């Protein structure tokens, strides 16, 4: 009976995973998708416990309660600005889980067929790279380590030698299953993960997070083959495939290849210093929030462009208040979302959803760009590189060719920033000096709050 029930539970688990992933593809159904996938994971856990005939369920339930409590606390306490760091940690923990399970299986059984042995090695390699690489990504995003690329001469060649060392150690370990070579594989793989992320700049962290998320899925899939668990193979494959697709979307959003992101070292300290030569003849226009009220009141359409600065100021709720106020006056309000806005995939969508901003108000780059020429006012809040017109014409710019939001084509552009500091790419933004651009300096939340008060 058990042999019949367990595969059926795994089948339903896989169905819930697929449905959950499908629902996660749209903001309107994302919350439902998260719950659906959670049910699938619960079913997978139940089936696994039954399959392995684990008698001591007390320890399992204690672990579940502790993990659930930690997750609930993190969900409540971690601010939206720190969400990319949290996602990086989650990716790392997923890789660490695969690493530990594969290692435990190796020492538990000892001798394996060639296929299973190399899936163990693959699980350890990808899991270790994901774990240590995600930890470095966390340090960079948290500001503990500088976000600029950290490189040394011959770094890529050295990384290649590490991969070769893993392959040689794996072959030797196959011939001598109980040798210390297995520990060398783990150590080299962890070092490879560190050196993999160190040369990647802060501007490319959204792509790195997406790629490491894919790695965690691939590691889980390989571990599924090791322990012969169907649910782990299916869920790992889904995470791995969706992560690769998302990584490709992010790269296209920057007009970059994945190889350029991983190996070009864009955003190095020297490049930033060279690009911050400000022309003393350039001038900007700066207004106070009170001076902008008449322009907003006479607008027919307002487009709001959220960026990381909005997340830092936690201004999403006040922005929603501004939207409702303008719409009450007959103004059409839309949000323009760039694929790589923020510091992780979907950062702006999650941020705006937190403030209960209607999904119908969110438009991606291809949808909103044709409308900027007909837009009376564009309000840029904390965005920088994704609205820089240099991407369209400056062949010497590191962001040349990157698809941007064409906000400069609006009749009036208001840019909310604390200072004139550059974005992640470390370059000056031409938008700030346009004739139709007006800068409003200060905290975004305070600025929008003043604007709301004046409009009322």
C-alpha cells in the first residue's frame, strides 16, 4: 500500500510546484502561488518521511517549528531594503543543504555506481559554489564588503585551474572512495564560489542573485538523483530552469551577456573615478516640493519611476497616497518598472505590492516607453542608471545599449534624490542636466509627503 501511496503524494507535490510557479509569474497571483508551492513542499516532506520510514518524528517537528519561527521573524523584521541580502542568504542555505546531504550520503554508503558518484560531486560542487558565493553577495549587498569588483591578475585562469582540480580529485575519489580527496573537492568548491562572485560589481548583483538562485535549484536536482527523491529532482529542475530564464531576462534588460556580467568586472573603482568628471559648465534646476504643485495639478498623465532610493526611504506607502490623491483629481497615474530596477529581480514589484498599489498600474519597459512622449509629468524616485539617456548614444558609457526608460521624452521630469551621487554603474546621469528636468533634493518619503500635503 505504501509503495502506491508515496508516488501519488509525490505526483501531487510536483503538480502543486508547477502550479505555484505558474502563479508566481504574475503579481496578481504571486501570493497565491507562494501558498500553492508551500502546500507542494509540505506534501513532499510528508511523502519523504513515509518513504524513509522515519520513526522519530519528534525531532523533525521540532526542526520544522524552529525553522518556521525563524522564517516568520525574518519576514516581519527584515526591511524591504534588506530583502536582496535575505534572498542571497536563502540561496546560500539552499546550496548548503545540498552540500550537506550529498556529503552525508557519500560517507553513509561509501561505494557508488559511476553515475551516482558524479552526481554527488556535482551536487557538492554546485552547492558549495552557491553557498560561499551567496555569502559574498550578502556581504557586498550589506555593505560589509565593498561593492566594486575585487580582482587580481590571472584570476579567471586560476578559477579554471580550480575547476580542473575538482575534476581530477573527483576521478581520484572514484578510484579511492574513502580518500581525503573528497574533502579537497569540498574545500576547492567553496573557494571557487568566493572567487566566482568577488569580481562582480554591485550593479550586477540582481543578475548574480538570480543566477545563484538557479544554482541552488540545480544543486537540489543533483541531490535528488543522489538520494533518489523524485520531488527533489522535479522541484530542483523547476527552480534551476526558472532561475536561468530570469537571469537571461535580467541580462537582456542591461543589454549584456551573462559572460560579460561574470567576467568583465564592470564597475571597478578606476572606472568609477574616471567617469565622475563633472563639467563645471553644466547646471541643474532645483525646486522645493511646494513649487511643483501647480504642474502636478495641471497634468493629465503622471508616470512614477521607482528605484532603489524609494526602497531606502520606505516611501512606497506615501507614493500610493500621492497616486490616490492625483487620481481623485482626474489624473491618470502609471508606474514604469525597469527589469533591473532595485537590487534583486522583481524588487520594485514587491515593494509596490507591499503598499497595496494596484497591479494594473504597473507597466514594464516595453509597455510604457511609447507613452512618455504623451506624458505630462514623470516622477523619478531614486532611480538612476535605468533612466540615463547616455545609454542611447554614448558609445563610451558602460551602460551603452542598455534598454532604458525614456523618461527624458516627457514634458516635465521631476527627479527625487538625496544628492547628485551616481548609481551602481558609477557614471554621471545626463538626465539631471536636461532642460525639462527638475531636481528635488531630500528624503523621498518626506518630499512626497510634502507634495501630498500641498496637493490636499
